[in-house]
C-alpha cells in the first residue's frame, strides 16, 4: 500500500507552469503523460473544505489504509492509466455457482439457475466517481464506509438507521472511485461555490478549451474516445484512454474499468447497484433501460428513495405523494449505458441517482431563488440515498423475491 501512495503522489499533478491566452492567465498541468493548458482561476480551491470531503486519490488511499478495520479492502484492478481501483467488502458472498448463464437462466425462466443455490441472499453494490470530478459521489461512498466502520459519518454524525439496515443484508460492496484517472486529472479537492454560474464546474467535469469555454453536456459524449492530440482539456469524464466509462464499448473493446466491474458483478451477483452521479437540480433517480418487467421494481425503489429526499426537504415540494411517484415525476429515461449493460449482464437493478453540485446552483426554487445545496446537505443526500436503497433491498428481499415475469 505504501508504494501505491508514493505512486499516486508522484503521478497526481506532475507539473505546473503559468502563461497567458487572450488575456486569461493560464496554468499548464501534466497529470499523466498528457499536458493541458487550463485557466488558472479554474483551479482555485474552496478556502474551507469540510473534513468529511474526502475525494482525491491520495485521500481515499489513506482512508482505506487507516480507517477500514471491519471490511476487507481489495484491489479490483487497474485503470487505463495504471491506477489501482479498490473495493471494500462486508458480509458473506454467495457460495456455489449457478448452472447457466444469465441469459440462459432467463430462457429457463428461473434466474436461480444463474445465481446459484443461495439465490435468496441480499447483495448490495454502491459506487462513486465514474466521472472523476463528480466529487459528491466519491465523498458519499467514503462517508458510508465510515458509517459501516464506526456508525458515524466523517462529520461525526451518527447514522443509526443505516447501521440497523445493513444488518439485514448479507453482502455489501462499496467502490469509492471507479475512475481514478479522471479524478487525477482535476488537481483540486473542492471548487468554490459560484452561484448560478456552471461554467467552471462543467469545464472541470466535461472539459473545454484553454480559453475557458466548456465542452458541456451532451456534447462531451460526441467523441469517445477523446482525442488527446487536440488542445482541449478532457475534464474528469474519461479515463486515460479517453473513454467515458458510462458509454464504453461494452460488447467490444472493453476498458479495464468496465471489465473489472463486469467481472465483479458476475462473481458477486448483486441484487441492487447504486451508481451515483452529479448533475441534478434536486436529487433525482433516473429510470434505467431495463427488462420491462423490472420497471415496477424501479418504481418501488424510486418511492423509497424519493420519500426520504422529500421528508428531509430535498425536493421541490414537501408533497411525498407527488415527489415520490415515479409515474408522476416521469424521471428522464436513460438510453443504453453501463447501467443497462450491468442489468443485462447479471440481472441486478442498476440505477443512477443524480445529486446537485457543490460548485453552483442548477436552478431556482418556486420563489425564484437559487437552489443551494451546502456540503452538509449534499452529505445528507448521499446518506439518504444509501439508507433508503438498503432499506428497500432489506424490505423486498432482492431479485429472488421480486415479482418479475420471464
């Protein structure tokens, strides 16, 4: 582990130099083999960063080395850039093997043929940092790990409902940072809050030109892999091969991050996967592309999670019946992405929760005021997401109990 820490420290930024472009002061960074010129102001950090905001490669590694006692830390593999990716495992894995592939078990009309003799075990997988500077998600997993270990998050707040719920599951697997390449590329811990101006956060996330203009969403998805020969800064979205893992070539030339994740879910066979992202006005669970018979399960999970958000004041209104109704809210349906691929690979219900950003306000409330989520509120949003997802899995019994027609 010590050698890995030294590796991270030497690999992280590498080089800073300063220049000017059209009157804009710029800084040259070399976070790996490529060099980028970005506006100096864009790399300014927040003056006061909460202790619970652990999001960099070095911070995560130090946390795993020093704070994990109950869980088992495993290196799952290496990123495209050669950086280790870690998972933390709690509880007992499924024992024994199934007799068929997942597709074959669907044809047989009994998914137990794929999942094996302990099909009824309840297994949960949570992961953050698929996009490297969506730091809210990384912070969330690290703080959930703190709760798993001590009963408290890193702000010192006890989370008894989570500690009670996890006892009802058989297996919990948490991946703090799936894309360490993308996180390494953005050499700041936390951006200042900039009101309603999203430019800098979008630049750090989706990339942009040396003059500060952004690539933005969904344009960032137009070219995969990213062309590192251009002067454009890639942001934290892609790995060091230039691939946005969310939209990998799943059936062709898989990236190492995708392969290790697919190998993991094929072995562990989770019932529920929470894939945390940043980018919403209010916290929102997105409807994945699923076998149609799984949509009712999604609706039920949506109600659990959005009820938790609403009761804690994290939705537009306090009306649970409206805010927690997946049909009424009509969350934007996702097209084919890694969550659909995970579902079709192992049968898990894999869902995305988009949370607000720490760096800007993404909309206005009903009175016309900017919607502000403080770091403390964002910590609560992350904890509620995990608490209610785990509660849902404990209450419903997982894939072995969900009423799914084959």
